C-alpha cells in the first residue's frame, strides 16, 4: 500500500476517493518513567530509548490506518498527517498519543 503525505500520485490517476482513515497509538505513563530512568542514554541531547518508543508508536498508528484503508478497498493513503499529543490522565500522569490520518484512495496501477 502506498502511503504518502502528498495529495496526489505523480503520473497516476485517482479513480475513487474512499474517505478518511486514521490510526492511533497511545503510550502509557511507563514510557516516561523509563525515559527518565534511562536518562544515561542521552547523547547530544537525544535519547535512543525514547526515540525507539516514539518510532514504534508511529509505526503502529500508520499500520492501523493502512489496515482501515485496506478494508475499504484502497491501494493508497494520501495526504497523511502525523500528530503527537500529550494526554493528561487526571491523576498527575501523562500519556502520549500518536495519530495518523489520511485519505484512502484507489488509483489506476
């Protein structure tokens, strides 16, 4: 499945717009505890552990979005947008949500 941030596919004709698709992944508060516990991973202001978890959440959100598009009969998702949000749990904790959204389309191959 083609996944792109662009609104079209150069040289291809979109034959059907199937609608908005999305996927979400939420990382629990434990990742933040692990992040601070693993602060020694920080080299040059970056944490390999934290980046790995964010990448994993992003990949999961995209996989969920693609699966939704596949169920609609799409062969591409265009105009993809990734958002990262912090959600307060109300008990002083935070969670991180990664969401991916785009337009499921069918194009001529």
